[in-house]
C-alpha cells in the first residue's frame, strides 16, 4: 500500500491509551489519525467514538504508519489492526467520525 511505502516511520505495538476517537497512544507515543475527525470527548458522540476505539484495539497489535508531521504533541498517521483493517476507515464506515479534509 502507498501509505506504508511513503511513511516516515512505522510503529507496531499494543495501544497503551485511547485519548479519544481519533487519537491513541502506541507504546506511549501519541498518534492522531490523519484525515479523521471525531466528536469531542466531552460529548455523548465523542464518548461513543472513544469507547468503540477501545473495543477495536482491545488485545490487538496495531501497526501505525506515521507521515512525519505533528499536531501539538501528537504524531500524525494511519493505523491498522493485525487483520489489515484501517482504524480510521472503520470509524467513518460506522458513522462515529467523519473524514477531515
């Protein structure tokens, strides 16, 4: 895939923390999903998105391809579950988040 071929850095580990629907910590490294926008955590929709992310990553090893950019303290990238499914795409497909242009 193009994402892995053009990534600046690749991390593979278990998620150590879910901050919200579009930000996780992988091995203590905060990662913001590029092109994904989820509701804020202080809303019911934001709580649902964060909880769904927790369910998706539970017990999983996640692979994240980082693009070299940062947003605040977070690295920007895309992450996939061990079966190859893209976490951001799942969140959009399930209507919990939307694509950020």
